[in-house]
C-alpha cells in the first residue's frame, strides 16, 4: 500500500498541467511518439518542463515498467563522463576499486534522458554516436562491449543547429538525435494555463506542509496572469510555494507574491510612518518566523486597503492581536480603518 501511495504521489508530481492549444499540440505529439523506439530531441527554454515531457514519453511507452534515468550533462566533469555513462571494471584506472555500472546499463530496457545534451564534450559525442548506431556501450576496462536496449531522449535549451554551425556540436550526432523534435512552449505563450498551474501547485504545497490556503485573491490571480514569467513554470512554482508558506491559511494576497520587486516589510532604518513595502527582497530567500509573520500582516493590509478588521479575519487573528503586532513592528499606536 505504501509503495502504491508513493508511486501515485510521484505520478502526480510529474503531471503536465494545462489545457491551452499550444500545450495540447505538445501532448498530442508525445502520445504519437511514445510507443515507438525513436530518439526524441526536446527543446525549450529553462524551466518550461522538458524533463516532464521526457517522463511523459517514458510513462506512455512500452518501457514504462523499466527505469527512467536522467543524466545532467552540464553537471558532469569531462573526466567523469565516460565512466558515468558507460561504467567501468575494477582496476580499469586509478581509484576504480570495484566494478560500476554506467547510466546506460542501469537504464537497460527503459529510457535515458540526456539533459542539456549541448554541454556534452565533443569527445563524448563521438562515443554516443557509436552507441546510437551499435546499441552497445564501451565499458571502461572491458575487452567486450555490453549490449543495451535503451530509448534515448535528449533535451536542450540551446539551438543545436546553431551549435553545429559554430563547431560545438557534431553534425552527424545532431542528425541522429533530430529524428523527432518536441518544442516545449514558454509559459508566456500559454498564459491561459497559469490559473490551473497556480491552483495545482497551491494544492500540492498545502498537502506537503499541512496548510489550508484556500486560493488566490482576484488581485493576486490577475497579477499572476500579467507577469511575463522569464523563468517559466519553474518560476511560477517557486512563486506559489513562497506564497503558500507565507500565507498558510486563507487566501493568497497580491502583496505576498513578491512579483513587484517589493515585500510587505518596513525598511529597517525608515521612520515608523514609512511605507511597509519599500524594501526589495529575493523571493527565494529564507526568512525567520517573525519576519514571515510581519510580511503576512503587511501583505494582508496592503491587499485590503489598510482595513484592519478584514485583515485580521483573513489572517485568523483578533483585531486586538493585529493592533498589538503593528505596535510591536513599527511603533504604531493606532489609526487606520477598522471597518
């Protein structure tokens, strides 16, 4: 039962969420190529969800019961590439104290995702081309090559054709990989998906943290729609996570999103009457509980036009507690609209 539950949670995390026209085209292409053995090249900006597309291809293929192995080519030092991908025998080189399977051998029968394939060194590109042609891997220290049955999916945020023109990527490998290309659309071209994505992330972070955030205020959702999302879906996910953590209960207010380069905090050196939203902060920063509480209070007040009674209701505290907190945070002895 535990295994089934964990698998269901994992499947839920890897869902492709949205129903816009561009996304439906992408999903239709995934469904068409998934049952085949064809090599697939996934292109798209950072944060668009290229790994989700690769997983969707694997999950919809006859290989779904086997391993899905991801290799981040940008994170591997050139000296370790061959050993990581193809494995080695004991004693093959200094420090090889035991035999080790490579990622291709681990993925045998399943799918391997070569993420950021454009970052693979030219020397390894030649070896990968041979693997594609022969379906065998050259294990370091072995006299024989190891046959593997692996479906190769590659992803990149670069224009591989231009990389070939500039001599950073082999033309023969490019043509082998460029059999089927799936272009993952950036979030700014499918803004109709933003409400659905935001609500989905909100529900996920509620469940993970035991919070009871009910949704987004109308102003907050409008702000999410208007943002350009240069970081794509990953930026939206991080923004919603931050908003849920700072809200915890009730509606997410616009001021809590942190999309305007402002946070609901008084500047440390400002006088008590200064605007509580005058200082900027990184939305990914780690903050103390006291600081988080201040941000939540000032965000609610800003979103509700300074109405303390409604702000207290949204925050789940009494108006007396709210007044005391304001005195504590900025020496405010009263004032403002309570109605």
